[in-house]
């Protein structure tokens, strides 16, 4: 079954509203009909979500948030609910990014609770997993991925799984300029897919899209995207520049 490629631009804590508007003006001009072959999702900071959605109205480029809380409302100072995100016009949300796991101590259980609420709210989650260099070097990659998958996807139904996007982002490749080789990435993606088959069912393994993230650049994107189990990329640094991001999207096999 052919899976549609999906490329995300995770801007992290970058770009003001004015800078976001400027990027999208430029980006929209260049996109042409590329978004017919590939789903494109921009993940700006919360403050720019509304204006990004307005800017992209009528285009097929999606907008997503970088995080949300696991409750619908209440006394959670500084947090954002799914309804607030949906109100901006955004349709997706990144959950469990390694920076959230590391700096904000998000557990697999917390991420699973967010994922269930995202689905119940009709927001499509992009759930991130990935091992550290230490874990890779000590041969624990598969064990770590398995634990993250079982923990972060807990309680999802097969249909919800199929509507979830996974992002394999080895922590050692994020923002470091070190990319997993196409073979290393393919091996991890294949392992993740085999886990989905045993955790959910064969269809979930076939249908769920798995992005690679970690120093994706115009120079390495093609080889990564050509791998059988890699369905696109979640791009950090290179998504901040419209030209570099466009060049990455152009590397998607057609
Ligand atoms: P870089 O592309 O900057 O390595 O970031 C990857 C990432 O964390 C995307 O979510």
C-alpha cells in the first residue's frame, strides 16, 4: 500500500509572528503543485499559529502545534489545550519531541495521554521517538524504541494508530549535523514498523507513516526518502529557510 510522503517543518522556538509571515509569503509562492504529492506541515510556535493558518488559507499546506497539554482545560498555567490549537485552524500537533522529553521531563505515559486526547479532539498527532548516542553505542537502540512505542502509544486503537504520524528522531542526530545513514535510518524504521504489526495489526504497520528527523538537509534528503520504510522527514534547522525547506521537499520521490 502506497503511503503518501509527509514533510514537517518544526521551527522550535524560532520566528516571531512577523518572521513567520515573511517566511510563508515566500514559501507559498514557490510551492507550486508540490503539495499534491506530499503532505506539508509547518509547526510554528503557538504565538504564530493563527496568523500562519490565515496566511495559508486556501493552500494545501497544513499547520500544527509543537506541543499541547493532556487535559481539556483547567488550572495548568502556561499550558495549551487541543481546543485552543484547533481554534487557530491548526490540524496537527507534535507530541513527545526529544527536547520535551529531555528538558521538560515528559514521560511516555504523559505522551500517551496527550496522544489519546489529541485523537479524541480531532488533532492529528506526530509522535516522536529516538535513542541517544549512549544508548545506540551500547546496543540498546531497539530496546529503547520498543519501550517508547509501547509507552507513548498506549491505549490507541488501530484506527487511531493509522492516523498517527511517527517521527524517528535519533537524539544524537538532532541539531548536530550528524545524520543517521540511510541504512541506519531504514533499519530503525523497519524495526518500528515490525513493532506496530505486533502491537496493533498488519494494516497499522503498513499504513502508518514514519518520518525521519535529525539534521535532514537538501544534501542528504534524497537518499533518506528513498528508503522503503521512510515516509518523509521532520525537519528542524533547515525548515527555517524557505529555500532549503523547499529543496528538501523537492527530494521526495514522485
Ligand atoms: P534538526 O533538523 O535541526 O536536526 O532538528 C530535527 C528535529 O528535532 C525536528 O523535530
